[in-house]
C-alpha cells in the first residue's frame, strides 16, 4: 500500500478540486425535499485542523498503525438489534465541517440546533457491545468490491453518513455512467471500491400521474408488479445491495397491476377503490425482491434496511408538526404501534418470503433491523434546524431525515458488524443446505 500512496494522494487532491467546483455550482440551485446527491457542502477542511466554534467536538482518528493486524471480533450469538441508547463519551466520527458530503438540510450544527446532546449517545445491544466503526477495517472488507443503496432519500442520508465516516481515510471520486443525478457512482481509488446510489422511492416502476385534472399534483402511478429497470438492470454485478423504502408510500398514488388500475391511495378519484398504504407497500417490496431473485448472475448480498420512523409531534409534517425532544426514549417508554407497526411488519413478512426463495438458488438476504432502535431517537432529526430561520421559502420541519453527524451513523456501526459476520453465516448456510440435500437423497430410489 505504501508504494501507491503518492499516486493515490495526487489523484485524491485532483478529485477533490473537481468535486469542489461541481458542488459549489450545484449549491446555487434551489433544491426540493427530494434532493439530488450532488447537493453537498463544498467545504473540505483538513481533518488535522482544529475544530471551529461551529464544530464543538474534535475528531480522533482510529489507530491504523498496522492495518493488517486488525482482528475481527464477531458476536455471532448476539442480537445487535435489541438494546438501549446509552450515554457515550466517544467523540463523533466527523464534524459538520470536516466532511463535504453532508447535505445542507441535515447540517444541524450549522443551522443552530441548540441542544447537541443527540451526538452523545451510542447503541448498546442487550447482550454485547457493538464495536465502534473502523473506516480502515470497512474499506479493507470492501476492497475490490461494490455497494449500492437502492431506495429513497433515507438511503441517500445513510450513504452520506457512510462517506463521512470513511472520510478520515479517503474521499471518493465520482465515477457515474449517466448524467442522471438520481443514479450516481463513486470510486474509492485507493481500495478499488465502488459506492453507489439508485434513487427509486417506490422500488417499482412509477411515474407522476396526469389524470386529466390539474388538481392532482403529486399523484403517482405505481405499477406494483413491474420492475423499475433503471436499477434492477444495473445491480447484478454489485457485491452489497441495501434496499429501503417507506415514506413515499404515504403519498397519493394510483395502483396498477397487469397494466390495469386496481385501486389507489388517497387519489380521490371517482370509482377507484381506496386502499391502505400497506397494500401498495407490500406489493412493491414483493416485486423488488422478485427482481433481485430473478437475476441469474447476481452473487452479492441483499440487505433490507428496515423502516426509519418519523417523529412528528403536535401536528403532521405539513401543519406545524415538530420533533423538539432532546433525548432518546427508553425502550419501555414507547412502543411500535399504528402505521409504524404495520409498515414494519409488512417489510419483515415480505423479506422472509424472499429470503426463503433466495435460498433455493444460493442467494443471500440479510436484515438490517434498525426500526426498533430508531423508534427511540426523536431527538436526532433536523426539525426546524435544517435551514436558516429567515430563508424566503416554504420549508417544513424535517422529522424524517437525520442530522449529520447523528444517530444515523450507528447504521454503519451495525452494517460493518453484519458484514464481518457474513463469511461465517454464509458458510453455515451452505453447510446446512448440503446436509439437507444429503438427507433428501436418502429417500430417493436408485
């Protein structure tokens, strides 16, 4: 690795300059809620610089004096998805000024979120300690590999968090194959690692509806049994695919199956049956998982990152709802119920069906079961602090996305732990499959 350091450093410096000027131009454009990935802050200070007054926490780089000696400590028998948020004295992995990948509307420190206590908690599984994210270890695990996020803007939020958590080692260079900003690829040159996002908030083929009525703005046609080929045709060579979807299904939509209208969600169109949100949600996940299982040459791992709950209180997103709490809930203080429970259970049910189907062809489905943990974090959203208070535009309190840095960084802690245990789990599944086949062969007539 030392022999390549100079070349990698020069390449990275040039790439940073390109990204700097590109992002500066794009930040001059008004960006709606569904932001393209390019709308990053263009400031990229050295991680060795002292934090400014806006950055209340310093950064301590992980010890990487001997990267080859890193020991992967696995908690194979520990349920890392069940636990509590506990006080932490650890410093954040990055600051709002050390990472240019933070979207302006999740830059809570910059826009004056008054209580920074949301950065002082860590996820503690009931039966073990969750290891702290090591960016060198992560990049070694994904060397010569690829990872993509498929879904909505929460997937992009996670992607930006991951880029920031890897920033002490390297920033990526854009390596996209298309000018469509909803489908972007990045390259970590020093590790030959590709990181990508495919923006598809409904997971299936969808388009904005034109129902001969100008009042139906924001109405979508959802073809619940048809693949969104913009992403399904592109992921076959990826090693890790992280799927997510949720909040967009609460929007008005017309449901199509086999090319015909079968119902809708809040469409308010005469003679069309109105279905609950979970009707389209279930069908969309079924189709997305079917698309992955139909890929003959796909050898990667598919992860379902479960629903990230919103935390609006005293109103909904468009009528004054806010998320002003300043500390996490304890697990006994709140329960999953109502729409959160329905969405979560719908995901889990479809995942289990797809997982069993995948085993028939040796494909791997894994669960990033983050809903229970994130249900407890009403304090980690931007709320009203995702923009300047006097901005001359209509901006709602954001109790959906997550501050950066913030609780969403834990998603990468958990992702790394799941990836570290993947080798053993895959081996055990193959061994079990082989034993099952041997057992069945005993009953065959020869």
